[in-house]
């Protein structure tokens, strides 16, 4: 620690630790969160827009918040390019990670829906009212095929 | 980019850190990278299962209660309070780091104290939420909430919910412990003797990461 010279550890400090910037970041994060909540609650009450569209907004909001937390709170934006790249480049793996696995999940759904009629049917059967307290929660519905009762 | 760096600096010529940070902080960044992939694996497997399901429980129906006031049917009110607490404690953490830059021991202690308080408040909220959901019959292996289209749901929803929020809660818990240790070390004057408060920065990085993960957990479980 002491034997490595970093130019920021030598007396002069970067002016980036301004309290103003921190509070600005705080307000940005808070406003994004509040907007997301308002949209979620409005959707719950009125269903005013298709959910897929809103999901897009939520994801953009989340990524924006992530950017501000990493850039300002974790201070990465004010580090040198070498450090930024050594974090940002490996993080690119997430793009593949997300795309591959969500694609896979979707494909699994399509396969089951086209080859397992019971899987489709199960999605149309209404759930029975369950007792509270979880004392007598019925086991998984595999055992009882519809119509057998 | 750092303003304090002279132009044309040769970072890779040896004799200095090519990342312009001390060793411990760099390693904290790499640890957080790996931890991000751990959380990523959890959340992406949750996403995969959700994508493979025809229907899923409605978060607005599941998370609609608030302590003391009870079932007041305001969806997501409580979890937004939790989010606010965590963002707020992230701010106090940055303020502690800032105070450390000015070698302001009193300031560091004050802001670390508030950060710990925020962390404990968040853990308390989470404990309440878990207790409440458990009271409604939700736990690993049982799911009382029907899917949004009214059909019988599998236990995937509760399994993922408790595993991922539990894993996150465990991170918050260890973050609080780390912060308490930092507060005690500050109080004992360890950093004062050392002449710098870089340890506070490393603890801060971890704490912000916990906040960062919560942002994603919040979106995946409560909004989508």
C-alpha cells in the first residue's frame, strides 16, 4: 500500500469529492426511483400502457441508476482510464450472459408449450383459495390431473 | 477521468500502479467484479426461469403491506422506503469518504455512524418483510400467491425471492459489520496514525456495491 505511489495519495486531492455532486447524484437516484414507483402503481391501478413497454422503462431506469452509483458514488468515473476499462470490459460479459440465458428460458417455454399440452392447460386452471398461515398448502399440482378430481 | 494526472503519463513503464489506485482498492474492485457475477448468476437464473414460465405472481399483489398500518393496499410502499433507506446510507457513506479525504476524524465517525444506522434500518425492514411473507405462507418450497392470470403458481417465485433477497441481506449484514469495524478503527485513531483514510474508501466501495445490487433486485422482483 505504502510502497505504491499513486498520484492522488500525494497531498493534493482531486476536486471531484464535492458534496454538491454527491447530493445531485442522490436526487437523480431518488427521482428515477420515484418515477419507477409511480409508473408501477399507475399500471397496477389503471393498466394504462402495455407492461412490456413499461418494463423497458424500468430497465433503462435501473441501468441509469447503476451508472450513477458506479460513476459517482463508487467514484469510477473519476479514476484513470486503465481502471475504468479493467472493470468495464469484463462487465461486457453480462450482455452475452443475459441474452443467452433469457433466450434459453424463452425457448424452453416454447418447447414445453408446443409439446406438453398439460403444461398449457395448467396455465388456464384457476388456483384454489389457499388457507392462510401456510399450514395446509397443497403440494405441487403434478399429482392431480384436471378432470380426475 | 482523474484530473490530478499529468498528461502523457506513461502508466505501464513500471514503478507505479498502472491503475493509479492502491493495491487494496484495486483488489476490492476485482472482488466486487466477481461478486457482481455471482449476483448476476442468481438474477439471470431467476430471469431464465421466469422467461420459461407461462405466468408469474403479481408483485403488486404480493408486496402491498406496510408495518403498523397493515394492509393498506398501497403496492410497493414499503419496499420504496427500503430503497430510500439504502440510497440514503450510500450518500452518508460517500460523505464519510469525503470527510476521510480531509482527514476529518469527527466527520468520518459521524457519517459512518449514520451509514451503520441506515444499514441496520434496512435489515430491520427486510426482517419485517420476511416475517410478514412467512406469515402469509410464503417460504422456500411453498408459495401461497397465485399467478397473475389466476392459475396455480409454482414455488419458483418464493424460492428465488428468498434466496436472492437473503443473499443480498447477508451482504448488507456483512457490510454493516465491516462498517462497525471501520467506525471502531476510526475511533481508536488507527487511520489518524496511518495518515490516510483509504480503508474507509474500500469499505465504501463494498457498501455502494450492496446498494447497486439492491437496485437490480428491486427492479427484478418488485417492478418487472
